C-alpha cells in the first residue's frame, strides 16, 4: 500500500486487498438477496435482540459483504430469529435465511480455514 | 403340498415370501426405533378399546378411503375399488377354496390361482353365488383401474391440477399393479373358454375369445403373466410408494395408541414417511405452488426424506401453514417432520447469555404482544383502550423491551435455544401471580400453550375480548362495515380458534363470506416458518390470498395476527385491521365516511375538468 505520510486508524480501514470474499460468495449462492441491502438500518432499529445486546444485523451483513469475517460468529449467535428485520426490510432481504446459511457455513472446512487465517 | 404345484406359481410365491420377510424385519426395526416411552404407550393401548377403533379406521381409510372420497368422489372410488376390491377378491377367494377343499391348510397360491387348478368351476353349496361375486369383484377393480389410467393423463377430471412425478421403482410397481388384473381377467377368460366354464365376465369373454383365438394355447402363458405381474409388484413394493399400503395400517394403530411424532427422527416418524402414498392431493393445496416452487411440496419433501436427500433449501422451504395436513388422507404430521429435519441440518448455535434479569409486576392478567405486535402498535393501543374501558388490571409485559417467545427458534429447529427464552419468560409470567395470559400473536399463543406449562389460562386476545364483551365489560361500537376475516394459520389450524374472532366481529359489524375459510384458509405469505422464499415469491402468495379475501368487496380486511396484518398492509387495496382495533373502534381512523369519499371524488373530477379546459 502506498504511504501518504499520514496514518489511518486500523479500525477505520477496510483493506480490500486482504479481505477474503469466499464466505460471502458461499452465502450469496444460498441467499442472493443479501446483496440488495442499502444499509438503511431498519432491521437493526426494530431488532428484538438489539434491545438487550449489541447485536446489529446491518453491521453483520456489511462485514460479510466486505469479507471481514472475524466477528460474524459471535454476532450471529445472539439473534433471536423473530423475523422482524425481514418484515421491515424495504429491499426484501431474507435476513433469517442469511443467518441460517451462515450457521451452516460455520460447520464447513471453509470456515475453519478462514479462522486459521484470522488467528495468524 | 405338491398337489397344487406348477412352475408358473413361483414368481408369485417368491414375491409373497419376500414381501412378508421384508415387512417383518422392517416393522420390527421400526418398533425398536420408536423408543422406550413410546413403546410403553403401545403396551398400554394394545389391549384397550383404542385397538378396536384402529381396526375401524383401517377399514374406513386403508380399504374404503373415506377421506379421499371427501376430496373428490371419483378419486375416492378409484382408490376404493383397487384397495377394497382386491381385499374382497382375496378374502372371498380364500373362503371359496376353504369351502370347496375343506382343507384349512391349503396353500395361499391355491386360492389365488383357483381357476387354474379347478378350471371346471367345481360345485359346492354356494358356488353359484361365489363365482358371481368373484367376477363382480374383478369387474369392480377393473373399473377403478380404468379410472387410474385415465387419471395419469387427465388429472383435472379428478379435481386435481397436478399429480405426482414418479420414480423408477414407482413406475415398475405401478406398471405391474396395472397389469395384475387385466392378466387375471385374460387367464380366467382363456381357461373358461377352453373348458366352457366361467360366469358373466370370465365365461362370456372366454366364449368370445374361443371363437377366434387358440385359447388352449394362450391359457398357460396368461397364468404365467398373471403370476409374474404379482411377483414383480410384491418385489418392487417396498422400494416404491406402494409401501404405504402395509405401513399405513401400522401407522393407524400406532396413532390410535397415542404415539406422537416428537422432536426426533424416531421409528414413528419413519412409519409416517413410509405411509405417504404420494397421492399428490397436497400439491394443489400447498401455496408453494403459487410461489412457483415445485420441489418442496409436502409430497416431494417426504419423498426426499425417505431417500435421504433432504437439503436445507428443501427443509426450510415450508410455510408451516398446515393446509397439507388438513387435506392429507393419511394425516401425516408433515409440519413436524419438516421441523425435525431442520434440527439436523442447522446445528443450534444461539447464545443468549446476555438476557437481563427482569422483575415481574404483580397483576391479574398479563398481556404479551410479542415481537410482531411491536411492529403493529395499533393493536397495543386498541388493547389499552379496551382494557381501560373494562377496568381489568392488566400488565403489558412486553411493552418496552421484550424477549422473544421462543416459537421462531422452534420453527427453525433450534429447540435448545428456544428453551432458554421460554425459561426466561416463564419466570416473569409465574412471578407476576397472574391467572390469565393474553396474547395478540397466534405464533406466541402456540408456544405458550404447548411448551410453557404455565398452569394458568392462556387466551388469544380474540377470546379474551369476546369474554369481556359477553360480560359487558366492554361494548364494541357498532359499525356498518363489511368485514372479511382472514384466519391466521397459527390461530386456526394451529390452535383451532375459528369462531371467537368471528363472533367478536359479528357483535359490532357485518362479516362477509370469503372463498377460503377456516380449515382451508390461505396463508398471508409472511410466514415465520418459511426461511427460504424470497420477497417476490412471498408477494405472489400474498396476492393470491388478498384476491380471495377481497372477492366480496369488503370495507375492511380483519385478521387476528400481527404478522398477517403487517404482511397484508403491503399491498391490500382496503384497510387491514386487527380485531382489537375493530372492537376498540379505532377503525374510524382508517375508514373515511362515504360522504367524504364522495367529496374527494368530486374535487378530483373538478380538477380534471379544469385541466381539460
């Protein structure tokens, strides 16, 4: 990466060169609608689980799309599956199926590979 | 027993012994896999009246096919003639040979090929009637067979838009089944022709054939063909859909003895899978068809389950509306089978350690709106208004933040996680000391009734409001409105609550009839049970349902489920209201009086005229 003589906070940086999109493509195949997200946040505003914890569907969807898989597993586990997000979504994203596709993906060799990469 | 032997009987005999051995082993394995507590139920039920009522049901359903008659008389006749006709043929055939030979232990094939071994129609004391009956039974079966062949090509005559797609073994079994009876007819006719015997069917045909065919030479091959058809049918039966014939009888007994599907793939669940005859009656009643989905209909799902080919897309693609179970002639627990497979396909990984410790509030009655009611605040507002009017002491338990009831997890196959949420809510409910729990969400109602074991009364708000109206604690404002009521799946088919919401509406407004009512009501498409359908497909289902509801031009569509309400609101041409909103009179906010509408129309007309000029 080119240096411009100033620093960027690591947290604010999305490094598309390093990010791994395999998981996204794997999920997208099963639930193509996740690409439709416009990030309005309606899902998160009405979320039942978000009332008690930091669960944020919009964020998780974006992390997945960007190939930042680190926090996905912990996040998805908090979902209560009530389906309000899907009802309010103006783009018709099938949020619950994305969550289930992810849950199944966590049991695949691909996920183990990604985990190893994160831990390194 | 070499007395009644000829090589041609071998295919039949081998097939028969094979099927007996196979069924013996298969059923034994199934009973072992049923599990201990369920086996105890069998031990309890086997020597009780339940067994007798099971025998009655076997007669009515496995032989007469009463439920299929209700779907369509032609279809019922087709199934009955094949099953009951064949049964009569076997039963009377055996009785006849017993009366004639007076040997109780004569071999089975002696009765089946009686005409071959006794071609001259021997006389015994009621032999005339006996042969007349045997010919009639065969004619009865052949009439049903003709219908079956016609049905393969013209399903609509039988009230079915679609019939099932067949697999290899199904084709083999079907072909041999179709050939059995024509071959029997030919064999008996040729023999009758050769020996100048037989009755109105075999005898007449026999003499006709004898006129232009060498019947003596054709007779023997025809018996071979008949035996081969039988043998083929028996051998292919266990691997085809015809396995339903023996399994359904076992299933009826097990069900009568009180077994239930449970949450695991047990022997009982297996028996249900094998009992599916793939008649295809469910296909037309499954709204997945409306959504353009042709792989996940109940019949194909069960087929995939039997062949161990279930994938997530198949298991997750079900509205859990239960219309298939209403119409299924075998009464298979299709919804539960689907949920069981969901459990296996997606490992339960939810983690709810973050649940807060909440303090219950003392109250007589608890109102639980549920997640979906949070999206339709009009229902809570209406309930508050009605509760204030009635003077009841009600705690709106989940008015602010709330934990989900647990039903969505159960619907997705996450039973363990569901129990954690259920435990959390149960402590709050029992802690409040309430004697009554009211919920406006049928999805929550199902789980409260089935899983919570609260020990207090649980009511849907339609029942509660009707009770308040009857005791005159609330007085719904009369409204001159035509209302079409939509039965939510979870409330109607799920909890058998059909009348209360209707009575509540009738107490203040006019209820109009709709095309699909009560048990056969359609799903709104918003189903929590389906995780697979995309938004466009859901809209197709929604449109179908709205069309059925608005056929009678109602002023309002009423429903009693917040999920249905929210889903309908997307594209309904008329206001969609919950029954609480109707009882509370809040409908006035949505409906403009006719005069105002007229005024509006006049203004539009005026504006248009001005533009034209």
